[in-house]
C-alpha cells in the first residue's frame, strides 16, 4: 500500500513539474517568436534587448533618412546642398521605400551647419507642376512647396534656416523655413501632363529649373549640382540587422538632441551609442541588437496590418493615423501626444511626409484580397477601378515587395495609371488592373508583374484628389483572385 501511495505521489509530482515547465515555456514564447528564440542571459542583456527594441521604433525616421543620404554619398559621390535626380520615370533600381514610378523624382539634401541658410528656388507652375515637401532630419514636414504649398504655384525662394537662427535676419523676398536640425531634405515630384514621351521630357526639363545653393552665394550666380541616380541601384531599404544601429549612431553623432527626445540619451548608452564616443559593440551585443531589431520589425508589422480600414467593406487603408496627422501639422508639439509607433510604421514602408498630408495627393494601401488573404505573387488577381475617379491629375496602382516595401527587383514595370499609354478602358469607363507573375489573356496593357516567390502590396495614388474620394461617394473595391 505504501508503495502504491508513493508511486501515486511521484506521478502527481511529475505532472506538477511538467505543468510548471509548460507555463514557463508559454511565458517565454513571445520573446522566442519575436526574436528567433533569443534568451537574455541576465538582466543587463535583457535591458540591452529591451532598450534596443525601443530605440529602433523611436529612430526609424532618421535611420530611413540616413540610409538615403548614404546612398547619395557613396553611390553618387555626392554631398550636402546638392540635388539627386532621376531624369526619367523610375525603374526597379530605385530601391527607396514605396516610390512613385509615374513622376520625375528630385531629392535636394541640405545641411546648414557649416554654410548657414540654404536657398531652394521653386519655379512657377507655368510649364509644369511640382509638388513636394521640405523636411528636417526626422522627416518631419517643415512646409510644402508648389501649388499645394506656400508659394501656391507662383514659385519662390525657400530659405532653410539653421536651428535657433534669427528670422529677422532673413532678407526680403525669401520664404523662411525654420528647422530644428541642421540636416534635412526635400522630396519634389515633377508631375506629368500625360504619360507620353514628349510630356516626360517636358517634366524633366521643368524640374531642372529648381535651384539649390547657400544664401551666402546668392549674389555670385551659384550653380546647382544635379546628381543622376538613374543608373545605380539606389537602395535605402531598412536593414533589420546591426547596420540599422550603425546608421542610428551616425545620427546621434551628427545632430544636437531635440528637447523632446532627451529621454532616449541613457537608453542609447545602454546599447553602446553615446554622443562623442565610438560605437563598437562586442559580438554578444551585436547578437542581441540583431534580435532586437527583428523584434521591432515584427511589432511594426503587427501595427501595419492592424491599420483601420478606409472603407467599411474593403481592405484599403491610409497608413497614417489622425494622431500622427495632427502631430505632423503641429511639428510634434501636440500636448500629451508623441505617436512613435505609427510614425515608425510609416517610415518602415515609406519616406517623406507632407505638411498638409493627403491634400495634394492621397494614398490608399492594401495587403489583402477580398477574402482577407495576403496577396501572393504566385497568384493572379484583378482590381476594377470605377469610372470617374475623383482626381484632377491622375490615379495609379503600384506594386511593391511586401517584405521590403520596395519595387520588385528586375520587374518589367511597377505600376499602371490613368496616364499609362495604351491602357484599356471598359465600356462603362472603369478600368481593370491585373496583378500576377504572367499577363492575363487580354495582354500586358493593364497588367502589373509580381514576384512568384513572395507576397506583394498595392498602393493606390490619387493626385489632385477631389471630394468624392474623401466623402467616399466614389469607392475603390477589393482586389479579387482570378483563375
């Protein structure tokens, strides 16, 4: 009897131990799934991991910027206060985040630290149309340019000012733009009148009327340097490994701390990033940082996939929340608000922010088909764009790699728009757009290629959006799989 009771007790003890072990395993599961089974060895490693994850989310906009600047400096041998230009419609070699293949791109990079205020001359909207924004190092919009900006299409001389610069010293005739960082850039698009070869050339010629130079040289007929990026693979996709933190360190060393971000100083010291000191993490720290940045990506993907729908019964969404919208308009000075999560989501999948977001152009993104399944590059899909799209300029649909948010490498083309030469329209005025690894039986005119080895996402652009888009009386339906 004693042996039976002893055996029974041992069985209960084993059951209890197994249950406790399972509970501990379940507790550790989130860390395992988020960072590939990473387990901190002690509290110091746990804090490095935790603070690196936080730092990655917080710093996404500046790392995004830094990567674009580094491509200019290394691939084009360029420098600050010069303009990167793609003097043709973009192809897959532009590996920035969700760029627009239907306009001419220009990116003036400026730095006021050593040369003082910088002039950006925008031509009047006479023989062309520009839209875009000037941003600081954090990609926070300072102001918009062109017909949707301060000059209202009349053109003007925008003047980028260093931090704490006395506005009273600005000469007459300039539009002062105060920046709280020395570095920054502008994204400017030269909009086509149509997709014809003639209008592409006209948009390129018009864009080269833009000028960029130090104010101190204004009386010396300064020349603007344009850097042609069309023949290089300009890759500023986010690297989810130690390279991310190396780029973050460059930012910390280059710019003074903003008052709102000083709480990050000690957190960054924990992971080895400190102003005035080299960043030389040990191999184990590198391993921890690599796991942390992957966990940050997983967290931001969850947020990205959870954005509220634009329409109740379709999967399109606008990637910025209203809180972020208000923060951008008010230079992130809204009381009790600092939306770092949504800001990070935006800059994992895009660059640039307009001061008046959604006014000159509007964006809708989708990751799923009508059945709520991810868009697979190996399958074939169709989207019907209803007639009378609410735009004064054009609409477009562009495909991107779901994982990197860049153009699909080696793709024949990346999108189709209302300006695409030869695009076919249905009898009712609507347009069917096809997605897949091979064209539909109807041919290539309305087809956008996908990569059969991965998932994709679609960004709908509306240039010159009208009321029917905002009040949703015109609706874009879901993408549907076809055989």
